[in-house]
């Protein structure tokens, strides 16, 4: 890969910018010697022109501010570690990188347990999609072997009012309203859409945070009946179990109707998702099919 191609383009950071680039040029491979404009704040998104960058800013500004917050935390941790005699066993940059991939690896299982979480929350009053965050508290695991899916231990979760959350993280002010303005039109046309649940993955040790906005939908009458009968107080248990064991749910290919359970396998310098085979599932005590 040439130096011009090593720059991250807007087309490659849909998960960072929050939307696909509107400019067709950003979908093209850079020509030899061509350089894209890189976001000066987060250094993660690049654009073929200033007009393209301005067009994407409304959406990109949300995750960009999160990157800026975490980058400042890394600087603070680095300065603090230099003033102590104990060497940092795992660099802060590495822990942050693992956290970002941990949240991405487990967002599908969180998506599935959201109805249980919001239903359980209704015992204390209806969940407020426009004014609440779900804060998931984590701690780093130094025995994860670099596997992002096992890099953090899930401790607890709480429903936190937006006002309280923004006191702790000022850059989140207006986040819920801005995201709704960007995405509501797209999702309101979908059947049974209730709203977005805003998730904050927060680490106890480094105080890093990763934000996600996941859509929530009405459940079927059968599911609603089951949730009323079940004890939803430990709705976080499936996520805790998946993170402890490194189980990752993903769709094996585009258009596949449901996610399958798998794991991350080391490949080169990165990690690649692999679905469990029938034999592996049987050996784990399953009936040979692990669906989410």
C-alpha cells in the first residue's frame, strides 16, 4: 500500500463518522501521490475536498468529540505514568484501542438485550429515550492476550439522566438531540421503532468512554409476556457471559437473517471473526446451533 493509500478515507470510517460519505470521490482508491484532507481533531477521517469534509461534519462531529476526549485522557495518563516509578504494563493507547473494538464486538448482543433492559427500567418509570443514557462500567483485563472481545470485564450498568451524564462528560451536551435529528427520519419509517438507546461504555481505571446509539423496537406480545414473567434484574448477564468467554455474535455475510455465535481468531497483526462449527458448539454443550 502506498503512502497515499495509507490514509483513512471517509468511506472507510462509516463507523466513526456515523454515515456513508455523500461524495462519490471518497469511495475511490487514491491516485498515486494524492493525499486527502485529514480531520485535524481526531486524525481518523479523511476527505477528498474541503466541501466533502464540511458536508460530513454534522455527523462526524459526534464521534470526533469522543476521540478528542479519549485522546486527552491518554495524554493525562501518559504524564501521570511518567511521574511514577512503576512502568505501565499496558500502554493507555493500547487499552483504548481494545475498548473501541470491545464495544464494537459486543454491540450486537447489547442490541438484543435492550428490550429487557428498558422493560426492567419501566418498573421505576418509563425509559426516557430523549433524556437517558445506559452506562456500562468495565475494567481492563490484563489476561486477555490482546483479544478485543475479552479485553474488558463487565461489572454493572445503570440508567443515568442526560443532565447528570453531561456534567461528567460535557462534550456530550446535545448529543441525544443531535443524533435524533440526524437519524430519526431514517428509522421512524421502520416498523415498531421506539427510539435510540444511547450506550456509554466506561472504564473504571482509565476513565475512557465509547458512545453508541442503538435502535430499540417494540417486542412481540409473546416476548412481552415472557419478560413480564422473567426476572429482568440481571439483564446484563448475557453481555457479561459473552465478554468473559470471548463469544462474539455477527452476521456471517450481508443479508444473512440472524447473527451467529463465534469468536475472534488471531490473523496476522489483527483479529478475524470465525463462527463456531457444529462440532465446537456440541462440545460446548449446545444443540449445535447458537443463534442470538
